[in-house]
């Protein structure tokens, strides 16, 4: 005679702690994660941003090559404007009064020579300063190098000035003006807050504790906040990131949507692998002398580029994401019940006991009727 397995009422009561407790726990965790932590009841939008920068500061140098000189913004900010960044020159190698002509190459393993036979006319290596003429000429009293057609005298960048030429740049300041917009909510704001006056803006300098919303940053403080020494970085240059975070809950007052600033160094600085460190490039200033001959001053500029990185998200209540997340929470309750049965009936030590209590075997109804008829 066949039998059928059906759930028992008493067995169900024995597993009720799992059947009720686990779904309730999952529902609670889901509500906390989705609605409290992730704010799943809100529509989200990413920030659209624009940034302008302005540096200020003056430095004084007095060298045998340049004499007494004042350096202002027009001298050390190159170029005058960049997109979301600004380069401040802190060190340099300068070669003045260069003219087109022929002159000895800087000595190294490839340019040294003893006779003209060691020099190839028309040769121009990747790292050479010009095109070889085929002549071997004295570089100084003891060294000969191959002659090149080039801007002469050629640049000698074998030694980087130490300390940095413009070490006073540590006290220069940088004004960051940032406008943000959240298109979905048509919400816009800028980092110069409504309560900031002109008088305050002229005197304030950013400090995380005393002036956290001042948009003017001292360059030395930016580098130090990232855990580096400004004077060390100024010698060979580098790249700093000024991060502006706009995470806004637009269900609250607009005045509570505020920028948060943080700083980090973006170029890799590894003491064990320090090939081609820092940040530098060359530029030249051209002019003509009284005789009409073209000349130039070549500058290899080392400096710090400050990249302003703006990111953030805004959220605001919306019915659609709320209903979607409520629906997913209800679906989890059904899954939890099935999961509870699987754990109790197949994974626990007393699974056979629970299985006996959950199900009972009954005779097949049709077979039972057939047996009664035979009798």
C-alpha cells in the first residue's frame, strides 16, 4: 500500500523559530542596509563640475646668473590657465643667451671622442642636443666631445639645484573656485559658500579644524597634509591631488550640502624604484639682440602640478526606487523560508528528528478505498 508524506502541524511548531526568526532577521538587515545605510528610497545623481584656480605669492632670488630678481605669478605659473589643474614652478635649470650655431656636446658615454673618426656627421641621437658635424672639439681643457649644430651653449641638466630655486613657493596660496550641478534635481552650488564675505576671503587660509570651508590653500599645507615634505618635492617636482567631495542628501536643507577637502600625492614615489622621478618640462623665451640675431633663454622647469578632482553624489526621495527596494525585501522573506527548511532538514545534526516531526506518512487515499472494497 502506498503512502504520502505531508507536513505535520506539531513539526511546524518545532521549526517555527527558524521559519520566523531567520526571515525576520533578513528583513531587518535588508531594511537597515538598503534604507538606512544605502538610502535606497532616494533617486541618485552624479555631480557635474567646473573648476578655476588662481595662485598668489611673490618670491625673491639673488644668483650670479640672474642677479637680484622678483618672481610673481606670471613667472612661475605655466601655463597661465589649465583645465582643473595648475602648475607652479618650484625649481629650474636655466640656460641663457642661446643662439643657433655649433658647439661641443655635453660629455657622456656616447658623445666623448678622441678624434673626428669617433664622430658621425649628420647623426642625431634621441637624447642629443643637436646634429653632429663630424668634428671632435674640446669641451674643456681635459675633455673632448663631438661637435653639434644646435642652440648653443647646450643645456647641462646633470645637476638639479638643491635646495629648490623657488623654495619660498611653500607659502604661496591657491584659490580654488568650484561650481557643481546635479542635473536630475536642478540643484547647483559653489564652494564659496553664501556666508563667506569678501573680507573673510582675503584673510582666510584653509585649515581642517578652524577654517574647513575656506577655498584658499597654502601650498606647503597641501603637500604636508598628504604626508610629504614640500621642500623635498619642490626640488624634482610632482603631482598633488586636491579632492573635493560633494556628497549631498537633498532631502535635507540645501545649506547642509557642503564640500569636503582632502589631499593626496598622485605621482608614485617609491624609494626602491626611483627612476625618472618628479615632474618637469622645458620651455623657451625668444628675443632678438641689437644686431637682430635671434636668441633664446631655455628653462627646464621643475614644479608641482595641483589637480583639482571633484566627485560626489546627491540623493533625493523618489517613489520608484522606494517601491523597488520594498519589493526586493518582500521577495527575500520567501527565500528565507525555503533556506530555513534546507538548513534544518539537511544540514543540522538532528535533521532526521526534525524531518520526522515535520512530515508524517499517510496511506494513499485511492489504494485505501480499493482495499475496503475487496473486503
